[in-house]
C-alpha cells in the first residue's frame, strides 16, 4: 500500500513538472485570446490527475514535452543555413588609416576606407579592388562553389573568402548596406512570413480547439465516462497538422539560401510553384549584360570624335549599352573631358545633352524621331542589316545631325536555352521576351532560346501592360529582369524574379532573387518551390490521417490515452523528418544544364572587338 502511494505521488509530481511548461504556454495563448493545442493537453492532464489516472497524466505530459523538444531540435536543423550565414559574417578587417595598417571591427569601417584582404581572409565590405588580384570564393553570395578570379576594377562582396592572393578594396558599402547583410536580413524576414496554408491552419486551430473542448464536454454528458472524454480530448490534438506547413516552408527557404536563391517568404514560394507563364527581359537577363562594340560607321565625322562625344554623354547613363560605349572609349585611351550638362533621358530611346559646346544625342530610332534627325535610306538599310546580324544599333547625333551608327552585341547566357527547355518540361507552358531592343535582335534571340513570343521596342509601361494582360487571361505569371525599367513589370507579375547583379530597385521589388545570375538557379528555385508545396501536402495528409485514425480508434475503444499520445507524437516526428528532407534537396536536372551549354553562333560580319565578340547576339 505504501509503495502504491509513493508511486502515485511520484507520478503526480512528474506530471506537474512535465506539464507546467505546457500549462504556462496555454495560459499565455489564452490571455492573447488564442486557443492553442497546449490548452487541450493541459485540460487532459489536469482531468486525469483529478480522477486519479496518474499514469495517464504522467505519460501524456511527458510525451507532449518530449515531442516539443524533438520538434525544436529538428526545426533547428532546418534553420542551420541561416545560422551558418550569420557565422560567416566577418567581424573585423585590416584597414589602411593615415598610412598605417590597423585592425578594426567591421562596424568601425567607413565608406572610402581601403581594406586589405590576404589569402584565407574574408572580405568585410562591398567594394572595388584598387590593387592586387586573387581567387575569391563567392559561394555565400552566388551559391557557386568554384572560386572566381578577381583583379583591379572588379567588384567584391562582404562575406566572400579570398582563397588565394592579395587584394586592396575600397569600401563602397558597409555594415547593413552590404549585399551579405541584406541576404541575412531577407532570409530572416522570409522565415517569419507565412504561406496561405499556414494562415489557414492558424485560423483553423482557433476554431478547432474550442470545438474539441465542447465536444469533449458533450461526450462526458452523454457517456458519463470522464476518462473516455479526456482520451478523446488528447487524441484530437492536431499537433502535427499545426507544424506541417511551417517546418516544410522553413526547410525550403533554407535550401534556397544555400543554393544562391533568396525567396522572400513562404507565400512567394507557393506562388512560384504555380507559375505557368514566364516573362523575360533580354539585356542583362537572357544575355550576359556585358555587350561589346562590334562596329562603328561614321557620317562626315571621324570615328574617335563620335565615340568620345558619345562616351562623355553616356557617363550620365546607367544603361548597359551606355556603359559599353564608355568602356570602349576608355580602352582606346580617348579623353572624355568634362561631364555633360542639360542631360535628358529619352524614355526607352536614349539620352541627350550638352557636351562641351556641342549638342549630342545617343540612342535608338525612337531617339532620332524625337530629335527630327533624318536617316538616309542607305544608312537605314545598313542599320537594318546590322540588326538582322544580331546587333543592337545605337545612333549618335552631333548638333542635330547624324554622326555615327554604333553596333553593339551581347552574348546569350550559355545555360539559358537548356533552362527554358527544362522549365517547359516541368509545367511552364508559355515563355515571353519583352525588350526595348529592335525586332530583328529580339526574334533572333527568341528563336535560338525556344521562346514562344518576343515583343520588341517596348517602354517600361508596355512591359507592365503585357504582364497585366497575361494575368487577366488567367495565367500565373513570373517576370524576371535586372534593370530599373523592369521593376514595374516585376512588381506587377504574380512572382517577380530579379537577377542578383541587377539594380537595387529590381532586387527590392522582386519576390525571388537569383544571386548567381544563372538560370540553373531559376530551374532549382522552381523545382524547389514545387517540392516544398508537395512536401506541405504530404505532411498535411499525414497529420490529418493520424488524427482521423486515432479518433476512430478511441470511439471504437481500440486506442487509449497513453498509446494514442505515443502515436500522436510519432506523427509529429514523422512530419518534421519528412520536411527535413528538403534541406538537402537538389534538382537532378541541374547538372545537365552545365553539361550541355548552348553556344552562340550568330554574329556580325565586321568587328572591332574581335571575332568572338562578332559572334554575340545583341
């Protein structure tokens, strides 16, 4: 008899100790007017203690606490990618101050400081190399493990590691403004967002919990069996259902971050899985964004003068083609002189302004029309021929007269065609290309990449209109771009996707960011989104199926409180382990994209930059 009392006392104390955290959690939720699963368990444990079922009370409280412990431990694994990112953040750096090299905390570095990085060191700022060279591992930014060679003039990012070499970097962005810091912030914010399924389950729990309590009271009234009612109460806990979607979402987001794909939340991940129409910008997105001048034809003006004046004006522009003109002039050693004045951007057409004492304009045929400059038939035919050869044609006028025609070509991303074919095989039905470039170049690129529709000579508002029309037709539209002019269309699409090397505006607007600027990352992101949503569905089926089976067992007196609770906690663990599989998910088709890149055999017939540049597509 004394042994029984001692046993019951020990079980009572164990139940109280193990059940206390659950009861506290239930009380806090109730104060916030939320009915949590903890409330059901707390009522069941208290009821079991009141009627003297100490074994049942101890088993239920222990299993629930143990299940919560396993849940936290397993969920921590899914967040490891974020923790690894934070751990990789540099804490200090060597900085040149007043001619002396000093070691400073990263927070003490200011813009313009010269930061020294040696072999094995981490880059602490976003900046530009001013001296030295080396191999940089940029996996933390791009997801690409192969080191890249960097030298004077190249951009480097905080958090990357110098595998070999020595570089001196001038700090352009510091602290929270660095790309690496923004990646960490984006991943943290994304893991706090909720999918539609999660929001539904949160509402479901607030309705389900009080409903189960009411049903349990009715069971007591009808059966007069308190133990049976408490068993019903415990077994009805949908613990696995409540965590079924968040654990999958966190694992999916963590996987994306490890592979250079930043997704701004579970809702964006869900929308990405549903896209059936994908819209591309061309320059800097489908192409490498590093165009080169292939030919310059002048009209009553020498070539150096045309290029120098055009480059001086284009220094006020951020357009990739404008930067190409400036770089070509610098490579030839042409003097660029003073900055232009009275600069005016011609939307979708070009730029004009005063360079020295001369009025200069550079841009497309739309620019010529806006400045009332005539284009002779012979030169119009020449320009048309250059466009058919895959070049983008830029016109330069000096003092309201046509002075030169500059042909520029860019290279298609080698993995783009294979990526589009892969996406088509996985449910994306239509592909569009929207570009401000000429019709010939657009059609040439579209034909080579297998794109269904190519729209050319568009303004930013035209891109928005087309995306809006596609959505109105019932399509789930994804828009991918890299420039300021793409940002409105990116924001309009169901899912906005930005290239990581794009402008800040396009990146901030997008739902998904491809940090490595590669289409294999787009394929992985789409495949990962589908896998994550499928995983959520699997977990939901497991959770609901377990509750239904257990309740059936309770009602037929085949399942009792302790065994039911054990099965319940096992279902929670199964759901978590199923979600953790996403952490190591990798699309099997990615390697084939790298193994079969598509080359660009199309190009111009005369070149300045060489035969290789002449074979590029504008």
